[in-house]
C-alpha cells in the first residue's frame, strides 16, 4: 500500500519527508520520491527501489525548502519504475501531486488531456490528476483542486503542492486514509499515523469527502462542496508499534478488517458504467479466443489453491467449461495433460511462489495459454504469464493470507462472469443480478464484522482443544478447507476440513464428546443434506458452531452457536463466510499465545521448492 507524507513549516522539509516515509516502509513499496519548493523552483527526486536508493540518489544535494510532499509507491497501474514513482508533475513543473488509491476514470480523462497537448511521463492513473490540475488552474489553487475533485472518480488520498503557493499544501480524501499532524509553526500530512508520531500526537483525522488547506500556522478543512468543517483534535495515544498496525494488535487482524476496501478495490474499474457487464481491459478476450479453449487448469498453493477451488466452481457453474485444479507442487511432476487448447490460471498473492512459477513455466512449455491472478505488480509470475489480473488487496504483511484470499475470489468471480458473457452461457438478467450482488459485497463484508463477538468467545473457550473439524458441502466445503488451514497455521491446533457428506466414510470415528466442529451451511442447494450431517456430529456430542446466512431460521435448532453472515447470492457467500473462520483462527492463536503474524516454520513468500 502506498504511503504519503507532507510537511509545511519552518524547518527543511526533506529530512521529515524521508524519515516519515521510512516509518511507512513496513507497509511494502517498490519506489519512493519527494518534492519540495526551493525558492521559486519545484524540485522532484524519485526512483524505483527502497528509500535507501532514493537517499543515495540525493546524497549531497538533498532538495531544499520548508514545504514538501513524499510518497512510497506500491505499484498498481504501471510497473515499478522511476517514471511511475510519485510525486508526479505537470508539463510546466508548476504542480506536484502524490496519490494513494485508484482513479477509475483515468483513461478517458487522459485521452482528453492528450488531445489538449499534455504529455504524460508515466503509465500511472495518478499522473492524470496533476495534468488536470494544470489544465483547470487559473490562479486560484483551492478552486482548481475543488474542480479536479469533481472530475475524478475512484478512491484517493491526494496531496497537492504548487510552486505558485509555497505557503500551503492542499489534501483531499475519499476511501483512503489521510491524517494531519498539528505542530507549532509547522504541520504534517500522512497517510498513516506512524509517519508523524515522532513529531506530534495531535491530529485531525480526515473523513471521506474532506479537503484540507494546510499552512504552517493553521489548517482549514471543508467538504467537497466548500462548506467549512470544524475538526476535533484526535490525540494519538498509541505507541509506534501499535500505530504501524493502525491500532490493531496484529497485522493479521488489521488485514482481516481491510477486506471491505480490498474487495472494493479489486472490483474497481472492472464493472461497466451501466452495471451490466464486467470489463477486463487486461484480458481483451473474445469468443474466438474462448472457443479455442476446451478446458481450464487452475494451479496454486495453500490459500491461493483454496481460492482456486472456489474459482473452479464459479467457472464451471457460470461458463460450463471443465476446470481441473492442482496444487502447484503436484502439477509439475504429474505429466499434466495440457496443450494449446488449455487455459492455465495460476493464482499467487506474492507472485513469487517457486512451485507456482515453475508450474506456470511448465504450462507454457506445453503450449497452454496462461493468465495469472496475483497481488504484486511486476512479480515473477506477473511477468511470466500471458495476461495478469491484479487483485488490488494492498500488501499483506501477516504470514496468514486473509485479504488476498477474498480478493482472489472476487477476481475469479469476475473472470467467470466475463467469460459467461462472451460465451453467452448465462442470460443477461442473471449476469446483471450477480453484478448487483457483487457491487453490494464491500458493504456486506463490512456488515459481517458487526456480529463476530461470539466467535471470539468460542475461540477463547475452545482455543486449548487439540483438534477441530470443519465441515460443509459444495462451496462451503471449499471455505471449510481455508478455515482449517488458517486455524492450523497460526494456532497450531490440528484441524481437518471434511466434505460433510464424506464424514461417515471414516472421519466420524473421530467425532466424540466435546470436539469442536465448525459447520458451514450457507449453500441453499445442499442445505438439507448439510443439516443431516450436522445432526450426525451433534448426535456424537460434538460442540457445533454453525455458519449461516442472515435469513437462516433453522440452523440454530441443531447447533450450539450460530454465526450469521449477510445474505447474498450463494456463489458470493464464501467471501463472507470465511471471515468468521479467519477470526476464529486469529482469536484461537491469541488465546494460545502464538506469534500470530509470524507462525513457526512458515514464510510469507515460499521461494524454495
Ligand atoms: C496461508 C498462506 C499460504 C500461501 C501459499 C501461496 O495463509 O499464506 O498457504 O497461500 O504459500 O502463496 P502465494 O499466494 O504467495 O503464492
């Protein structure tokens, strides 16, 4: 996730900018840059790589000036490169801008600006903002920023610097964090509190739809309509470590709670304006291309493999193309039956998993067409695949994958809808209905957190059990597998996921009095059958926690506790149903005193075979 800093005051800006950015390094980034105003000159220094590379680049000629902005970039639009790093400037070098988020309508805006003669230096969506500013500017900086905000769509935190107004920074927020640090004769801006707490603990936390004009002696905040807002000072009492985690105890918990935004960002720019179709500019497939494919092969490891299982159902149900799925370490050595009529989809959060990368190369060697679903722009897997669908989840720091999984499901769901539309395998009304459910999903994810207290209680109570079972049918079984993996890897509890109908073929022997069973019953098409299996474990005195949709009235009669998630289409409910399981694993691990973010024996990116 990108980091933003800004300074206006009486001291040199660059030392604060560099120090503030270093406090945001933990969030992951691939390039960095700063801009200051030195007298009447706007000075920009930026480069790909770590902050150390930027410091080396400016060694001996650190940009001067008492006002400036800085940025660490986590690539989305455009690979990690010097020209794609922020701050971006307009052609005349009058303005500089740093941006976090996604400008959804940047393409049409860019086309318009190109026609007017603006020259772009980067492949980013962000650069469009600074050219727009230059385009509408008539001497009134604030008015120009207001005007730009009416033209851009998407999510953003933005900070604007103007050579003509070296006494102020203007910042604006929508769906991305932005905080103003209040000093004495100096003020600070940052995307996250860690960047500023060594200088001040008095802050204004900006809300969506707010703009602030930040001078060294004062801050004026208004809404996008220009109405003044009286902000309350928020005193930060977190220590530096807690601040990095946004006040959460662990990165994993923070990332679990970032899922509404991660899901929204992954959908962003991929739904047509009329809400009736999915747009994948990065694929540009047509009927001829899809007709040339007779099967799909999904390959991935761990959590990404579990996402692939759900993806298989999405594609088979909506597109009616057969899908095979393999864990990457098996695929490589099984002499896979794939050829140029196969589309291989590899899934990897990091884009660096060695087994998945090798499987991708093997698929290509056999002539398959390939597409990668990954979270890291410019990663090895992204570079190797023919096409890439990025999940815009932002960097995942905890070893246990959470927001990467839910965004991979969103990517698969959209891919299936996209293919179904091209192939004509679903009526357009059904596609529109599913897209409407998808658009509601970020809010559904947010609402899922409202009723999670019982999960904490259950995890605390059963956290010291040595075994747990997860059961479900159909998509619920796939989610059960992910829940079981999460519990194992961070709490070290032995957990097994079982297809509920398969229990009686062996595993039922392990279900005895007091054994915790997490039973997912969100899939209406197999609901009665699942209930039958739940009764089987209840009859053996298991302690059953059921996961159901909000409109469920039955399950409570058969289980010890029910956790409800918002009701939505049964294809999308896995994205909600996994959240209580992530929280269950988290709280069980906390109860057992485990190192939640860095579980034993595991690494975030597995680059060995
Ligand atoms: C589990 C987990 C792992 C990864 C697996 C693949 O929480 O994080 O199972 O999913 O190592 O990693 P990526 O997705 O980076 O290829």
